[in-house]
């Protein structure tokens, strides 16, 4: 078992096994309370009497999820950070599902795990649960992405899809597609109605394939010397106005 | 020289030598064009004919900054990331200076290098150039912070100080002190006049020492299931309203 969990640090095995892991009390609790199926919960030996870990064991029992207590030497093999937060959950990926109601966020080549995780967390904060990832985005089940979402990964609908096709479908449903670019109109008020917000990659912004599909493109007005904003910050500013 | 540069990856040597380094064309260019003194520019052998590196060599010559071309084996010793972007600048830290005009951002225990760098970049975007760091913030000259600022480190005034003292002084000058907390009033409109915005630590928010000094505390209204926003995103949303 340790060997298979360790392999989940690599994308190819996450894909093969259709599983990923989440570390920490908040993440594991959110997994157990989500629509994801948890395959197992692993607890570091010595931590099973911690109050918050006892609470996790209770939920796991109730949901009939196997709980394993592992010695430190096994934890060392599987953890993805220096300081293991005492507990890890193994999650089964879900079947590809459709998007729900409401606004949609499309990520066009977001490569940095911290940025992707933060965007998912921010979307969840603002109640936006539809997130489409282009094929060249970083894997959302990468341990660093999962960690940066702070549990929000389990509250949103994530779909990896061809953005051009997906945006075309959304437009047919009446969505207005807006993007953040460095040469758009100054962001003051967003259009009314259902929106599909496109956030581009850290180095190249919105791709040349997607740009022609935008109904409007905006720039967040600034007056300093920075060349651009971080994509997660820029996305957060727009989401706060949705 | 290689040995001393390598040491700058560690905080204690940065403090001892009063130097830090910045990697990449944008960062080194911003350093050379800033009020910081550049001690040297190091270029990876084979890259000295790149157009953007030639531009850097020109500025360095004009500013009488020594330029060193280093073989790959030396670069391997000093670089802070896997892929070295061709050029590195060594900067001398500045004497402690006062704050300039305008709003002030106070960071109360921000620990994550990426968050600190992103906050500096965002402040620069919005033209806010006064940033005060509490003693327990991560070192702003940490390579990861420098990298995340994307050159904005060289456009702002950074001061490390005791926050309580500094906020007291700002209040006497007529600044209103506002903070982001999870139990504040819903952020709609900010107060008029000069503001001192306090952003708390990733795990504990605004510290119990600083909280009583706040004239107002705000929460960014959300309707999803996330427990909190990332501090750099939350800070960005407030800065966009300043």
C-alpha cells in the first residue's frame, strides 16, 4: 500500500490509478464530507489520540472508509512536505461530469500549482463552482495544488476540456465570455448575466486561440510600475465583482 | 566570488553581507534601473549574445557595474531554481529609510515567500510603495520572494519594524488603520483618507497585539464553502479599492 500511495506523487500513476491524496485535517475532513469517494485515511502513529484526528476517524468509520495507522518510517515515504500534518486521505477521482449552474471560470494554461490551487480556493470563497481547465494546465491533483486549495478542491466541479469547444458551447447557452488581458478596457463594471471568465497563463496570458472568442477583455487599472498582476490575484479581483 | 554568492541563498549571510541576488532578465533590469546599488551582474556563458542580455550588459556598463561571464558549472552552484534564466544580479541592501507619501501596507507575520512576493508585486501594480514587515515575516530578500515580486521589489519601500510602534506613529500622522479579518464588517467601501492596511499571517490572521490598534476590520463577502481567502488574493482585492 505504501508503494502505491508514494506513486500518487507522480501524475502518470494518479492517472493510472485514478486516485490522488490530500494531507492535513482540513483537507481530509473536506474530502470525507464531499461527493468524492475516499479510498483510505492514513494516520501517523502517535497522532491517533489528537482531538481533530479522532473526529476524522469518527467520520471515516461512519462512511465505512478504511483507516490505517502508519509508523513514521512509512509516513516518510508517502508525505509530500517536510512536516507531515498527521493525516492523509486517498481520494478516488470522479467520473467526468457536466458543469452546474452559474458562472464558469476557464483557465487557459495556468501552470503554477500554487496559482491553480489559490484560484480554486478563491472561486469556492465566492461561490463559483464551475472550473474548466485547458489541457495544458497543471494537473489539479498534484499534491501542491491540492494543498493550496485548502480543501476547496472538494467543493468545486473541475473539468479538463478543450477550451475552444467548451467556450463555444457556453456561448450557445447565452454565457458572455470575458478575459483578463493587459490591453483590455479598464475593469470597472462587469456585464450582466452569466459569465465565463477566462484567466490566461502566467507567461503568455490568454492564448491566441481563445482570444478571438472573448466578448470583452478587461485590464485591472493600476498606476504603479509592475508589468502585470499575478493571475490568482487578478482572478480574485474579478471574482469579487461577479 | 562563487562561494559568497552561493551563501546569499541563506538568510544569515544575506544579513552579514547586506546583499541579496535576483535572477532573470526582468529582475536584473529592474535592479539596474532602481535606487538599489548593484554589486555585480553574472551571466551564464553562452548567453552573452542574447538580445535581452546584451541590453543588460549595456546598462551595467553605463552604471559601472562589473559584469562576469560564468561557466555552467559555476552557475549550478549559485542558481536558486532548476532552470537558470541566464542572468543574475547581486544587489546591496539599502540603509533603513523612512516611508514615503501615500497608503501603507503592514504585513503582520506573512510567512510564505510566494505570498510576500505576490503582495509586493500587487502593491506596486496599484502604486502603493510603502510596505512595513513585522519582525516575524519571511525575509523579503529570500530568493523565492525576490522571484515572486517580478521586479517589483525594486519599486517599493520595504521596512522591517515593530508593527505596534509603527502603526502608533502612523495613527498620530492621521492614518486610519484597517485590517482584514474573518469577523469584520462586510467590505463594501473603504474609509476616506490615508490608510494603513494590515494583512495578517496565513495561519493566524492579524495578531492579538495588532488587533486592538485597528480602527476598522473588514471581511471580504463570500458565499461559498471556503474557510478563508489566500492573504495575497484578499490583499489584492482590498488594494484594488484603495
